[in-house]
């Protein structure tokens, strides 16, 4: 099972696409087999769901995500778990133990600074 967690300073980010990093975790037999943090490769409509699909992610965990992103993840067969808060390490432990609590999406569309790819007009999406 491969997880991708929206990450901001060791915490789960409020918005999956506007975080500075992602923590990528492989869980095998209920334990962390591999964990790495990568820079956000870019926030452009549809890019991140395909990126996560291409690296084999099964699940994306974030505080929130917009409606279009949710549709894209569904199309790629990636489970999106939203409404998650707290430290990334605690979230990984809770997920592996089957005790991760979720809530409502914390996403506020177009709010906050994006990271990664810039649009042609020079603004980040």
C-alpha cells in the first residue's frame, strides 16, 4: 500500500495541491517499509492525480481537496482521504493501525499559496 500525504512542516497540509511537500509511504504488513518526503512537483489542474497514479499511490491523505481534484483521483482509482489533521508521523501510525480519523474537507478553493508549476500567465494555480 502506497500513501501520499500532503505535508507542510511535518503536519498534514490543509489542501493537498497547495502544500510544499508530500510524504510518500509504503506500508507492508501494517508497518512502514519506506518513507520519503518529496517537493510538490506542481499544482496544475489534473497534474497531481496523474503524478500519484504514475508513482503507484493507492491513497492520498490531506486536510482537503477541491471537487475537481476529487473527481480526478476517482478516475485514477486513487482513494482520497480528507479531513485529516495532525503530524504526518502520527497520521502514518494511525493509518497503519486502522485508527485514522477523518472529517470534512478543509479545502478553500483558490486560497493560499501554491507550489510547483506556474501557469503561463505567471500565476500559480
